C-alpha cells in the first residue's frame, strides 16, 4: 500500500501549510471503490488519473479536490453529500477524505508532493522531496 504526502501552496499566504497524508489508489478497481464501504474514520485517499468522482453508495459526505497534472486545484468541494457527481475535464487526480473541518485545498492553490511511502506511520512525516511536477505514481 502506498501513501503520498502533500503540502498546500497558496501564493497569497507565506506560511507553510500542514502536510496531508493520502493512501494512493491507482488500479481501476481501487479507484472504483475509493471510500465506498468505509466509515467517517477512513484515511484520506488520492485517485490517480481520475477526472471525475461520484458519491453514489456513500453513507457520509466527503471533501473532494480535483487536481490538474501540475498540482493546481481545479475544483474543491467540502462535505459533498451522497448521490452526487463531481468532474473536471483537466483533472489528473482526485483527493478525497471523509468530511472534516481540518485544512483542505481550495481552487487557486497548488498541491506539492513532498513524499511517497509504503508505510502508514510515515504518511504524515516529511521525507525526501520529489521533483515537481509529479506524474503518475507507480509502484511494485
């Protein structure tokens, strides 16, 4: 299982953002399932190569950010209720988590990958920075 850590960059704010950790979903089946069948304590996920998401079958609202290939936030929706669809033609990946009051990227910000890890314990720790922009995440 792979984990990705990202930082939110906002050109209007000089302070650094918190690092957010996400479980990486890259296979067709993983992306189809996403957060379905989980509860509001589920860890956040990122769906690679994903231009749209749906919340059909979800039991709770989720926060969603659709992000372009250079990390630009194209669409951001907090507390998207069940039975909805969200899409953007230029979206490269989708970040999702159970709805939360914690920091979340907004349109106009950029997400920068700071690390990849294969262990959940390291998902929220800083690791070696990756070159930007990061393309598709691949693994063994």
